[in-house]
């Protein structure tokens, strides 16, 4: 970083001193007393006595994370001399992983720039590929998305995990943990291989938080540093951070001060969802005599998916509880024709004997008219999305839900976040960049099936007289008190029964 023939042109000045000290700690390079003092402020530990195999930098935005990660990638790739540790023809990989290829390409672009502008590296790029480039010393540099499927089968010289706190993959409930575990075997065959995690913090869960919890401030072989933006990049004006803190203290504390958010938490636990999921049950056929309900999460067809969930209510095996059962889900991903989506959903609803369905209040009039033409009455839900999720949680936790084994649905449920606003009001929604269309439809039908406030659409509730007796209907269940009966007896007896519903 200080050699003009190497990387010094990109790391000039005192503003990079903090990062130089962090890297001295990572590679066990001797430090001055001042550097040791600074290192303790960002790691809460003494410098490691030997080089680390993992380094996790929890740093505020614009703190220089991508610049440092690309510098390490270029240096390690250019100086690799361990071909004798590999099988003939095997090429080690320096990979940059991010939530999407555009994000990963930021680091790749910086890395490629070093090989194009440093004379000592000139001519090392032999071939460019769709995902990166190949070097003359047998090393490949490439980008990939945060999928555990994309990192298998290669010996890995260095893995850069970019913005791990924000990784999302709807085919995986824990893409950060699963991707990290998939990388480990590729690291094992190359001595001194590295994992470099760089991210601003987010909620207090996931891989980044677990690394912080288990290794920060401890004499571990895994180095974790945590620093606000200006500690590692003092060129960022303090006024920008002050304005952000005034506007939204919770968000700014994470983005600029590198503090994990206390106002955002995981809404549903993995254990609760697993306990409510029927393994290998992808869909349940219609059963004669069972009354089904449907819930629709509509979309205009340009960006969000349009989803449908169908379910029914049944007694538990011990006959003491009512279980809301999810029978079928459908998702039509954008772009699509809304008219075609309505026709498809209407056909599925009718196949389960459903003529009335609830749905999200989005574009309610359009939905009413479109489904009416298809022979389905569409009733907008009187609960908001957050209220539906709120009512779903106790039913999940108490095991009064029976879910399908649909990984996309499960991933969306596990990705839901509870956010507490400054006024103390909670909201429940998908994370930034995430989706919850399937979760919304499934939660809607399950909540309305089991809610104490709402009976399934199409069920009746009322009291009427018939042949000298009083009967009450709640859903499909009839309760009877033979007459003659007084008003007080009616109030006392039936009110108890009504209360259960």
C-alpha cells in the first residue's frame, strides 16, 4: 500500500492509515504503539500473533470496504505461487460474492483496474470471461451471486463476501450461512486461503452478526473489526452523517456508525416454521365435504408477483384445537397479463369450491370487477398486511398452522422483519430488496381461517329459532338449546359458545 510501484497511487495520505493498521493486524505485521492503540479501538483485542484466515469488517457506508477488498484480491491473486498444492490443470479462484452481480462487479472493476494500471501486473490478464478474467499465473478472478450452488467445485484462494448483511435468496432461508458453508471445502485445499467479509451492519441475526457475537473482542483466529465510517474514512463530511442521524437515527446508526439495528428484528423463528411445515407436502387435493377459503395478493403485473393461497380449517388430532391448513399456493411472477392471472386464479378457486375470496386492498375496485367477470366475488381484507402478519405469529408459535413444504414461501416467512418506528408503532414487512408476495397470501388465508374476529368467507354465524328450540350456526358447526328458553339463558349459554369463535 505504500510502494509507488505497487498500490501506493490508490492509497495515498493519512486517511488510509486506519485500514493499513487493520490489515497489519490481519496479516500479523508488527505495529507501532499508536497503531496497536488504534487497532484495539476497532477490534477490542490485541493484534493477532499469526495471520488470520478470516477477516470480517463491519464498517459504515463509504468507509472504503470495496477498495480494501479489491486491493487484497489483486495482491493475493497476483502473488500466488502455490500451484504445487493443486492437481494438474486446476486453477484457484479469487471470487467476489454479493447479493447481485452488479454489486459484485464493483469490487471486480476495482480489482481489474489494478492489473491494467500497475506495470508489474501488466500482461497478466490472459483472457476475460463473462464473470471475470484469467491470469497468466493460473489464477481466475470472478464474481458470483450469493448462492451456495454457484461456489461449489473450485479450489478457492480468496472469497470476498460483499455486504453479507443484506444477502437475499428466495430459494434459501439462510443464504449467507449456506453460501459460507459451501465455500469452506474449496478453501481447505489451498494453504493461507482467505475469507474476507465486508458489510455495513443490519439486524442482529445472520452470518455477519454471528461472527461479531462469537469473535469480536476475543483472541480468535477470526478477526472482526467494527468501525464507524469516519474512523476508517475521515474524508466523509461529518455534516452528511449529522443530517442522516437527525432524519432517521436508527437507520443512520447502522449505515454510518456501524451499529447493529435494535429496531429491526427477525419476525418468525426457524424453529416455529419448521414445526408447522409438513415435510414433502407440496399441495393438498380437494376433499369432499371440506369448506375451503382463498386469499389473493394481487399485482398490476409489472414488478411484483400475483399470488393466491387456499386453505381450510380442521380439528387437531386431540380434538382440542382448530388447525389452519394451507392446501395450495400459486405465484405468477412479473411481467404478466393481469387478466390471464385472474382467469388462472379463478379456475383454481373454483376447483376447490370457492366462489368468494378475500384479498389485499390493493386496487380493490379493479380486483372486484376482474374477478367478478371470472365468477369470483373478491372481498378486500379489513386487516392490513402488518396486522395479518401480527395475527399469524401466535398461531405459528403455538403450532396451530399447517404449512406446505414450499421453500420460496418458507424463505419469505423467515425473511419478514419487525420494525419499530420512533413513535413506538411496529410494522412487519419484507427486508429491503426482498419479497413477501407468497407469504402475504398464505398468511392472509391462514389468519382469516383461524381468527377470533373473522369467520372464513362464506361461513355464517347467527342465532335462529326452529320448532321451539334455539340454534346457532358458527361456520359449519351447529349448536342447539331446546326450548322453551329465556333471554337470560340464551345470553348466558350462547355467549360462551360465541366467545370461543
